[in-house]
């Protein structure tokens, strides 16, 4: 499947910081509810199925890259407003981040 550059430009990716991590007991698979700070008073809630790969301590304060303009979706009864980006296969998962400190909310392209 090919994606035009115009379609790609519709995807808004930003740098954020995970500021809170909670379990989702009602989830069928191991999931966290995350609060992600994107700077300038913008915070979004994210549901992520990464509980089997990361502890709460691993995630608290972690800088991540997320898609922030997805339609909100209810997952296990929790509204998810963004999606963390990761490199993964069946045995590995690594959340995407920046290689140096940048302002929260900085656009990724």
C-alpha cells in the first residue's frame, strides 16, 4: 500500500512525556492508561498494550513520540486520545524517542 505525501502530512506526530501510568484491570490483555504531556498545557490520555514489556517505573518520565490527531477510541472502557509509536516484532518492542532533549510538543516529520 502506498501513501501519498499529502496523506502522510495529515498524521500529526509530537514529542511528549509520560507523566502518569495506571493499570487497566478490565482489559483482556495487559494494558496501561498513560497521561502524556505535550507541553503548553496539552495533555492526552493513551491506552497502550505494553504492560508485558515495560514496568510503570520504566515508563514514568519517558520521552516518547506519539500520533496526536487520531479520533478518540474507547479501549477496555478507557478513552485513548493518541498512539505511542514503537518499533516492534513478535519478540521485541521499543518505544520511539528523540536522541537529544527537545521541547515537549515539538512536531515530528
